[in-house]
């Protein structure tokens, strides 16, 4: 009986510390609630490369992602936050990789900069995603 009591107390203490650790991670991370809850399907999507010519904006970004890709998951929060906080200035469309008729040299994750229906720049991989965010914050894009 005493061994069971010790195991129960040990289990409760362990459960308490795990809970405190989870709460600590949530409150000390830089992620906002929107980033934590970000789902790609909450954004407008492009289904085919040819759609880029028909979208209404003169300037926009297409984020190509792989739902099961580690690199896409790594940048998901930052790209979602960018899309949510900059939608007035830069429209971000999302496209699940592989995108129909996409040029073969573009993989996931990638960002396509589109001006007047033409791709003018491409950012590839995790470093490219952060390079794009740095370029926006330094004023290269609107």
C-alpha cells in the first residue's frame, strides 16, 4: 500500500513538472496565438502555376509548402505571421507542393515574388524564407 502511495505521489509530481514545462514553453516562445494555431488552409491558395497571371493583385507572394515537410514546418509560424500581419501591403497566397505546372527547379519551401503576373524573384529553402522576411523589413518590398 505504501509503495502505491509513493508511486501516485511521484506520478503527480512528474505530471506537475511536465505541465509547468509546457506552460513555460508557451509563454516564453516568440509565437503568437495566431502562429501557434496557424493552418495553411486558412489562407487563399493557388492550385496551378497558370493562375499567377489571373490573380487581381499587381504584386503578391506565393508561399509553396509541403504539408509533411520538416523545412516547411520550420518556417510555418513565421510565414503565417507575415501573411496575417502584412495582408494590407503584401498579399500572400499559399500553394501545396507539388504545384501543377510549376517549373522543375522550384521545390518546397519556396517563395515566389510575382509582379504583374510574372515571377520576378524566388526565395528557396529555409534560409530563403528568412532572407525574404529580412528583405521586407529592410524595405526592398512594399
